[in-house]
């Protein structure tokens, strides 16, 4: 296919959407496209030098006359500058608000003709379920895009249910870089954490937002711990951290719950883990489940949003109703005590990542969309 000049805007430090945007940019660069990140800081997974990847920093000044820093306007203005200077074919933005709306504004400011591709990751759409004040802006961002993708079928349907749009939305699943996320040798990491060889390790990784439902993670673990020796690794940080810390302090198994804070090398943590829990109230996909699966760690997740599209119940993990911590514990104990079943789940998880969520498949789907949009311009 023709090599394109592609701009990418995402929140560079925010969870899954930033990871997907950055990994996609890296893969597109490897396939010969010229990539321009237009973001407020260097995306945290952009950890390698590529001659055809450029970074354009959005500077947001906090002038005393403004009550709020004008991030959206600064971004749109930077987008317009980059579009004019670099003659981009495509601007791929992650999130309808504010990024798609900024891209539309940049199109008007620059007067240039380029394609806008918007990927929905869930956060802006799920916010809409509770707060309709931004509904018009989200609809505008979606309607004015030349192509829109969603990271799961569930998110696509949820978007159609909440927004009256005629826009076609294509589902392109999240993916993982299997050169990074793979089973690795953790050395004596388990021992370093003081975890005994016979103790099973359960892991939860998130940004500790309320929707990640940390109390259910702790409650499920306590029920598991009553039945068998195990440790819980809580990885990440965020608004719910204090609440969870207080909850754990009251628990009879508080020494079996380890708070590890934010961590970079999560593949090594997965390498000592036997099970991943993601019991969110809302989740458009659950990228961290896929990262665990790519490292051979099966997961238990709530049957919410896109999680049932990632976990194949009874094959590579289990799905439970939201709030049903007893089922989480029952499935976990059964799986962790049955080595043959656990190995089968581990292999099925690795296979699903290779067959259904392989990065090459997703990058090709994005390329087809860029090609179509670029031709229409
Ligand atoms: O889940 C978060 O708190 C972060 C959020 C984000 O914007 O990065 O994650 C969303 O996008 C990820 C990548 O597509 C998805 O894997 C997450 O499921 C989704 N989070 C929600 O829908 C709550």
C-alpha cells in the first residue's frame, strides 16, 4: 500500500488508549509510514528511536486570566500547524472528546484536506451514560470523522444506543506486542517478594479508578485465601488506593496482599502470576487481560462491556456477574488447584492472543481504513 503521513493524538500517559495509540504508531512506522505524534508529552511506550517517528509537543500554558488551561484549543492549534507543515494524509485521534473535536477544528483552521480517523476506547462513551452534557460534542466528533472505530463490538453497540449517528463504526480489537508480552523467566522474583513456592499468585493491575471495583478484588481474594495458600498482587495507583488500603488493613489476611504501586516491567509480574482478576463495573475491552493472556496468565473477569469478547468462558478464563465474588472464588480455587486444567487454560490464552488478537491483524485493519479515507480525500 502507499506509504502515508499519519498524525496520532492520544492521552500519552493514560492507560490502554495511550498504549494502543503508541503501539499502533510504532507498528505503522515499522511498515514504512511516517508517524507524527501530536501529544502533550512523549507517549510512555515510545521507548525506541525510529527515524520516521516524530513528536510534536502540545504546550498548554496556564495564564492567570484563564480559569482553566486551554488544552483543547492548544491541541487544535498544534494539529493545524503540523498538518500544514507536514501535509498529513490522516489524523488518527483516540477519544471522540476532546480529540476528534480538536481534529475537526484543526481542519477548519488549516484549510487542508486530510482524513480524520477516530477510535473510541470507551471512556468518553461510558461517561455519557451518566452525564449527557457532552452528548452533542461526542456526536459532532463522531459525525465529522471520516472513519470511526471502536475497540469492541460491545462499545460499538453502546455508542449506537447512546448517540444518534449514521456514522459507520468498525470494530477493531485491541492487541498486544507479542515480542514484549510473552512468557518470560522471572528468575527468583517470587522469592524476592517473600512468596513461598506452593503459594498461588493472583494479580490485579489497574489505575485504581472506582469503576475498577477494587473492593470486589479484595473480597474475592479473601474468599480464595480461606480455601488455599495464595498472595494477591495489587499493581497500580489511583483515586481508590486509600480506600483499598483501609479495607486491607482490616483483613485477617492483610500480609498476603501486596501493594506494588505503578510498575513498568509487568511481564515479569505476570511470569510469577497464576491468575488475573478484572472485576470492573465498566470496561470497553480490558487490555490488561489480553496482556496477561499473552504472558500465559488466564483471567477471571466480569461479564461486562467488552470483557466477554476477550475471555472465552471455560476455555481461557471465566466470566462472572458483576458483584458475584463467591463465583470468582469458586472458579479461582477450582482452576488453581487443578494443574492440568490450569495448563490447558494457559495454552488456550496464548493461542487466543495469537489467533484473535494478533497485532499484525489489527494494524492491517487500520491500514485498510486509512487507505480508504485517503483515497476519498
Ligand atoms: O480503563 C481506563 O481507566 C483507561 C481507559 C483509557 O482510556 O485508556 O481504558 C479504555 O481503553 C482501553 C484501550 O482501548 C480499554 O482496554 C479499556 O477497557 C477502556 N476502559 C474503559 O472502558 C473503562
